[in-house]
C-alpha cells in the first residue's frame, strides 16, 4: 500500500493549494501581530489546518490579519457546488486572530473539500479570498486501511527556514505519500531557541534564516510564544502540507523551554529569562499552542483542558496521545524506589490503562513524546539528572521506570493486543525491540518502539540504551557528531501503513526525501511480538 495513488480529485487540489500558496506570498512583516487599521478585505495568509478528524467530525483552523468572522464551506467535490456552510467564531486579539471551527455530521470514510473565508464583521459582504484545504474522514469499514506519518522537532538549535535550501522541504516529501493524517510528536516549535539571520556551517558555509522579531530571543511573554508558532507558518511547504493533511499534535519541552517540568524555577544564571517561574511560562505556552493548533481537548483561553487524548481512527487503529510534560515529577537522578507521580501522573496513567482496555481497534498506537529505553540526560552538573524515563541503570525499575513497568504489566495481564510505541525527541531515527528475556523487569510481553525526527533541527548521535526493559536497537541512523544542520542531512519521518485486507501494520523509517531506510511488518491480534 505504500504506493497508493492519490484519490480522484486530489492532484488538482494539490495544484490549487500550490497556486494559492504562491498567491499568498508573505510580506516582510507577516510574523508580527496584525494591525487594526488595514484597508481592503481580510486575509488568511497563514494558511489553513485541519486536525483531530473522526468518522463524522473535524476541526478546521485559520488565522486572520484583522478582526473577522470565520466561515467554513465544505463539499464532496472541489467544484463546491451546493456547499455546506459553517459559521465559526469571531477572530480577534483575544486569540491572536486565530480560530477553530468544529465540523459535525460529516460522512465517514470520505474525502472532504473545505475552504475558509474571513468576513468583515462590519460588512459581511467583504470577505477574503477563499483558502482551500481537504481531509479524509475516518473510515468505518475495516477494509479501507489506514496510512499515517509521524515525526517531531521543528526549527531547533537555530536552524530555521532557509529559503536557499527550499525551506522545510521534508513536508513536501511527506505530502507525496498521501497520508490520512500526520502525528506531530512534539517540539512543534523551539520557543527557547532564537533564530539568528545566519549560522556558520562546517567547512565554511553559511546557513541563512528567515527571521522575525519574536524569534530574536527566548519566548517569555504570550506574544513571544505566539510569534514562535507564527514563525513556522512562514514556510510555504508547511502551509501546503497543512492544507492537504490533517494533524494529530502533541507537545513536549521546547514549546516552553528545554527540559521543563512543573514547579521548576529558572536559575538566576540563565540571564535570558526575566520570568523565572516555569509554571507561568508553561501557561502562556499552552495558551499559544491551543490557539495555533486544532486540538479537540483544548480551547484557547480556557483554564481547563488537556493535551492527552485518544483519537479513534476506525476499526483498525486507535491513537493514544500522551503528555509527558504537564504531570511529570522534577528531573532528578531518578533512582527512587517509589514514584507514584512518574512521567505521566497518576490520573493520566489510569486514563491510559482504562482506554487501552476499552479499545476494540486492531492496533493501539501509543504516541509518546519521549522514548522509553533511550537515556536522555538533563545535563546537570555533579550527580546526573535525567529527562526521559531511562536513567542508565539496567537493573530493576526505578523512578519513572516504575510507572512504565506498571503499564506494561497491565497490558500483558489484560491481554491487550496490538500495542506499538511511536516517538521523536532524540533527533535521530531508530527501531527498538523490547524483550523480557533480555530485561531486568520481565513481567511484560515483547513490543516495538520506533523513533523518528527531526523535521528541521540539529541531528544528534544515537542515545545510549537502558537495559531495564530489554531493548535491542534493530536499526539506527544518526550522525557521529552533535547538532548536524539540516543541510548535512539526518532529517527523518516515519510511516505507518495498515493494510485493510490483512490488517498487517508496516512501519517504514524514511529520510527527508522519502527514501526508505528500514521496514518492519507486524502481525495483528497479538499481545506481544
């Protein structure tokens, strides 16, 4: 199924999206907040997005350049004959002129064309040029199959949009595969990573970035966090991709700052930050995140809401989106013998166990924003602290590993079939097989964890493995030195293809241009494999 052709009408939609993108060439100041005294019609120069698509609903997102009413029209064909119209929110400064409209009552397993218009609130006859997009609703028939992609880590380590290299080219390669959706596995922005106009490359070359005012420093204010999300939307490739492929998105640390955890206080030695409370920074970051992505469990400006959720993608697939940031304990040596909070928090862990047990999908993809058995240090001086789950001790579970052991034991004893772990974060691509016969903790069934990324960020050497759960690295591609720029390669995404007839799940790890590096086929109906 990896060579599945584009659906009827989709090629022309892609051409139309390219033309629309070309027509929306962005002026130099587009990264800034919109002014109020603008003449003419409203404009939607940041493109459109769809997200959290189900069998009968979807979220559609847009940003205006001024106050405007969001209007969405849908149709079964790109001609938009007899469209269905949806009146969305009034976009204003309270949400940075962004808005999301939920479309309900859609037909399952169908291609939906949509276009977004922005209407002048004082004169509804004055509307923007329509911005087109499309998505496919989730099928209800098992035989339809599912294909999606995943990756993470965008614009990190100072490597931003480089027009000389074609910008974020990886998104065009992903679009050519015609996925049903894209799982954006965290580090969707680097709010703690300023983007300078140039950066030196090994061998004497120069990397040249598109820059904005908000990306000149670390983000602290709400306006600066918003500016980080706007920055990525300056890229033509990403805007085209967003219009063509719906997204399931999660967050990790760089949406706030590197390696953050609740209750953290920024050290006085880090003079980049005048706001020292990470809880304050995280609240601002989550508000901006909720404004710039269509997420079904978040509402912009709402005090309550969560990133973790389950997206049911038909009889073949459920996607369990985790949040390994908001509820974790403090980074530490992570060697405590009792750890009820762990990396997920008790409430999220119980939710995950409950939803896994309820799932009737053939495959249960656990979308984790951090890996299980790869050691990710926190860089503390003296006694090492750790950022992810593993802490390098290959013995019995300690610290955050205790929570993962509890989950793996639950999956085994409840005989939950078809679990697969996907993640990003570590800026290389790899496949790990976890096996009790190699492990210090043995009360679990074998499973696979696949890593991909970065999308456009520095690439790093492969992380060390922790033997507690018996991982074996079956495949890895990573540089031998740290922070290799996207010009040097090592940019990756992954593909999951579930066959509608056999229900086999095929994972392919791919390079930036789409070249397949590694393939693994998994069989349905098994507790472990």
